[in-house]
């Protein structure tokens, strides 16, 4: 909910964004952003804007997939809340990212071998 495409370079990169109060235990309260333009122009205080990108780079006869996430608060209070939240979830976030990359790798290997789910 609330995730919007931000851009794509086919075969090389895809990016998406979301706006919310990610640090809230109950009710993230995502902001209503429906387009890239909504995301870019959103500035209501008390929220954070998050963008994630998946990049594909050629490497030694294969490819490497890299993830990058950037988050910015829309006000000083939101930035402080986000920093506290990040300290609490950092390790879990890293584990989720590793699981995404492992799933991408499994699917790529299956596709190369012509297996099911490719």
C-alpha cells in the first residue's frame, strides 16, 4: 500500500518509493501518494520518504544485484523518530534484504537452467 514506481532502466535498475510513519508500531499511516510526482513533491511534516532501488551490474560472465535504500524525514521530528526506528530494526532489515537477494538468485539460476518458476 502506498508504494509507487519511481523509475526504471530496463534490465539495469528499478526503483520504488513510499511515504509513511514507518516507526509507528500500530498503524504506519502511509501517505496517499499514487505517482512518482506525488512522491517527489510530498513535504507534509511528520513523515519519512523511502526509496529503494535494485541495480543489476555485469560481473565476470554473470550479474550482481545490488539494493540501495534511502530514507529522509520531512521534518526534524520525523527524522529523529526514523533514526530511533532504524537503530531498532537495522539487523532485521538486513536479513530481509539478504532473503530478497537470495530469492532473486534462486530464480535467476532456475531461469538459466530452464526450470519451473523461471
